[in-house]
């Protein structure tokens, strides 16, 4: 029922943040529909997707928000952050600047989302890492320093994508108890 959907024990708002082009939309479509697209900025048209996960035998409804289009043209609004208790902070392991920019995204997140927001730092495009732009060690130590969880993924190859979302929801579920 509606009532159950919005029971905070069973309903989590999760947001995808990070620079344009890092693969946020493809991580979401890989997770929710097992789809990947080579097109950049294909507009999915919806602001969020919901997916029910079973954690400890209980159905958890994850409402996952994605920004459509360029975040430069349409800045992230308060409404996007509001009520979010989980976030996937995504960078592109083959583009160092996107990793540098996670600092700004994190600051913005911590200023605007729930104070106890659980964050998963996601190094995406593991499949295109040539000459190692952002090493696993660098990503991992930044995550530890900032009390984030950490995973490296490839939306293209479907590597660790399920883990990224499911681990986050599990951590959110456990941090709530
Ligand atoms: P967003 O702006 O963060 O939502 O990024 P998109 O999901 O639109 O992806 C931007 C571009 O990167 C698209 O051309 C995707 O096909 C590509 N892309 C996304 N994830 C991966 C990945 O894991 N590996 C590779 N090689 N390309 C990816
Ligand atoms: Mg996108």
C-alpha cells in the first residue's frame, strides 16, 4: 500500500551524483533494466526509478534519482538532495578531473542531504582504464578518509554494478538500526 511504500523503514531515496559523462545513467539502466547504451546524454525522461530489493527477508523499496541532461545547464536543485539518505558518488577512473571533482560533489551532498547520508564512492569505466588515471588505492583511501564505501564498476561490462547498489542499500538498512 501507499502507506507501506513511504514507511521510512522500507523506503530509501538514493541519488546519483558526479560529473556529466561518468556513467551515472548507464549504471542505473544497467542495474534496473540490464541495459547499456553508447549514446551520451540519452534522456530517459524519468526523474527516478524504483526497484524493490530484499534485505534480511524484507522488501526494501529503493527510489533512485538520476539527473537528466547536463548538470551544467540545469544545476542540481534542493529537491534532488532533499530526503536522500543514500548516494552513489560516481567518477570515471579514466578521467582524473572527475575524481578531483568528487570533493565538490561530496561537499554539496553533505550540505544538502540528510546529515547521516550513506555514500558509496564509485569508480566507473573500469573497462577503459588505460595507463591508470585514478588507481584503486587512491580511490579507496579517499573513500576511507571521508567515511564512504568504495567500489569500482563497469556499466559496459556489468562489473560490480549490482554490488554497488545492493551494498549501498544494505549499508543504509544497517546504519538505520
Ligand atoms: P552520465 O552523464 O553520468 O549519466 O553518463 P552516461 O551514463 O550518459 O554515460 C556517458 C558516456 O559514457 C556514454 O557514452 C556511455 O556509453 C559511456 N559509459 C558509461 N559507463 C561506461 C562504462 O562503464 N564503460 C565505458 N567504456 N563507457 C561507459
Ligand atoms: Mg545521465
